[in-house]
């Protein structure tokens, strides 16, 4: 636990410093130098990964409680932002991903919800991993979509302010959004397929709502991609559907777990 504590606090501090540096650079009128805050973000991610390993993995099994899972998703989101920058500029999304991870680490370290670790079979582990990756990519897509919506609003009203001045053109931003959505939906479909293969009964009483909400979210996401291809959906319509579908996914992933662990303490 001591290792998890100090590595987690170091990671949280580095995330905050990287966030401040990113915000400072993005306030300028020129695209920022990525190597500085992305380097800090990468270093923070390494410490974060170490903290999560010691926090989640134990002799009793794997701790997949609400707060460790939230922190794990935060780390996955940071990894996606960092690696995506090798191909696409996503540093503006770091202003959401870095602070989120910085907050989830101390929460996971200091708040005990009473969740007990359980052994995890390999098949179930694969399902959980795919689900975490899918959720993380779609979370990044939703954050990016909110920025696209803000960009649309500012363009419509004829004034570009803040970090919007250093963002790519709206067409590029929408292209990035749908690239993220495609990646997230593919991972989500794989996660659902793995669930049907390895989970004994996805419609059992305790997890039926998770399955139904996740399937509804997947249908909305797939419908959005189909609408983009066949009907040319874009802009505000695309972002609204993205946010709605992701809201269903949040309820499916964390809804009951939040109530049981944090509120009811069960």
C-alpha cells in the first residue's frame, strides 16, 4: 500500500502540473509545443500505472471497485490521448483527461468503499479489459465532441476565443471525432461479444440493467455511424447523439455500482 500511496501522489501531482502547463500553452495564439506537457503526462502515467498495479492486484484477487475502476479508466484515457498525439493532435482533450486522473487517484487511495477483491478468470479478464478500453476511447470521443460543439457555437456567433483559436478547422475536428467513435464502437462490440462468451448469464438479475443499457448505448453509437455514412450526419446532431449514447454507457458501467458502493455502502 505504501508503494501505491507515494507513486499515486506523485502521479497526481505530475498530472496537475501537466494540466497547468497545457492550459498555459493553449491560451496562446499558436499551437503549443507538445513535448513538454505530454512528456510530463507520460511520466505521470507511468507512476499512475505503478500505483494502480499495487492498488488493484492482490493475492486475494483483483480489486475492481468503483473508484479503482474510475482511476483505471482515467489512466487508459490519458494513454489514449498521449499515443493518439503521434497521429492526431489531441492535447486540448488532455485538459479534461489529466485533471480527471489527478482526482481519481487520491479518491481510490483514501476512500474505502468496502469492495472485496475477487479472482478473475482469463475470459472475464479479457471482457473487462475490452470494456475499459472501449469506455475510455468513447469518453475521449465525448470530450472531443463537446469541444466540437463549442467550436460550432463560437463559429456561429462569429467569435473564436480561448483554446478554440489553436484548434484545427471544424471539418478536421469532426473527422477526429468519428475516428474515435469508430475505434470505441469496435472495442465496445468486442467487449459485448466477449461478455456473451465468458459471462455465465449477462441477463442475470444483478447485471441485467448493465447489459441492457450497454446494448442501448451500442445501438445508438452504431446508429450514429450509420447515419454519418448514409445520411451525412455531422456537427451538433452527431455530438448530441454521442453524449446521449455515452450517458447510457456511464449508467451501464457505473450506475448501480455507485449506488451500492458509495451511497448504500454494500
